[in-house]
């Protein structure tokens, strides 16, 4: 398996910036550099199996191909999130591929007036329709990275993909299929006991919960794009409309039809 191309969240084609309130994401990894900054509220971020509490003003910088997850502590958690392709920042690219921070948390970054300005300008420029909006956004973020990286203690990283990474990569590719723990055992050549141990003690999420989260995220995208509830349910991997509706209501606190109507004009 290729190390960085077949991950759960390898779904962006360019620099992405978001100003949002959603922060709950299951364990995943991707080939992008990720910067998340909490503006209001608090959350826990788990990076490479170590959990950190993020309060208002704090930021986390997750290097490419590092497993991470988020869980809200208070709601809403207003945040700025940036997905940064390494090729946009060639002067830093070697650091992103060969090193990892011993602690990825940057306390109080959003409280720094200059850093906050770079972030807000990057979001504004990336969302603009200007011909050079995205490159201008990348420029602001390059300056920001130049301020952040010296604050982090960087150490060499391992070059091989972990068992956890292989599991997440496989689930990210095949969640639309009726996969089971036995499927993982056969395809990844890992014992079922070892896989169960990794889910409970390393990934901190059950296999069924991970699949459900992946499928719900996919269904939400399809509903936003105008797909019918039935198509969204079965194409995202749910075996029945009943199970889909139950899981959707439990997670989103609304029916799939209500969700589709809410996002019809977004």
C-alpha cells in the first residue's frame, strides 16, 4: 500500500480554509498539513495517540500522515481550520515529511494580533473570487508557518506506515462496502485480536463507530449535492434505510430529509 495516497481524508484538491463550529472528527490522517485554531469553546485533540486539551485561542499543527482526532468538550466550538498542501510551502516541505513536533499544541496563537490577522486574511483571500486569491492566502499562511515552526520541537519521524494507519487507510477506501473485522484480518494480514486491541487502546473508537462516521460523512456530502435519501443511504454503505435514518438522527439530531432541505441552497 502506498504510504500517503490512500487515506481516509485524501479528498481535497487545493488549499482549503474554513471558519466553522464543527470540531468532532474520528481518527483519520491525510497528506495535508492541518492547522486548527479554537476561537471559542474547548475541545480535545488526539495526535499520534496523545490527547491535548485546547482552550479558546489555542492551535494545533498536525503534520502530514499523522493520525489525529477531535472531540468537543463544550459546544459550539468555533474554529478556523486550514488544510495546507505541502507543495504550497516548498521551503518547509522537508520539515513536514521528515520530522514531527514532540507537542503539536501552540497555546494562545489566536490571541496574538499579528498571527490572527494572517489567519483571517488567509480565509478571506481564499474565499474571494480574485484571480490570485488562493496564492495570496498561501502567502499569509507561509508567514504564519514561519512564526509557528520555531516554537515547536521537531524530531525525526518513522518512515513506515503503522498498523493503525493501514487500518484507517483500508476503512477509508472501503467503507461503502460491507466490511467486517474478518475483512480487515484477511486483507491486512493482522490478527483479529490485534485489530480489536488497536481500536480499543490506540484509536479510541470502535470499528463499527468508525464505519458509521465515515458513512455518515459521505451521506451528508451526497445529500448536500442533491442526492436522494435512498441513494445517499445505500451509496454510502448503509445496508438499510432504517439503519441509516436511525444513525443519522442520532448523530445529526435531524432526519436526512431535514438535513437535505437545510443545505439545499448552500
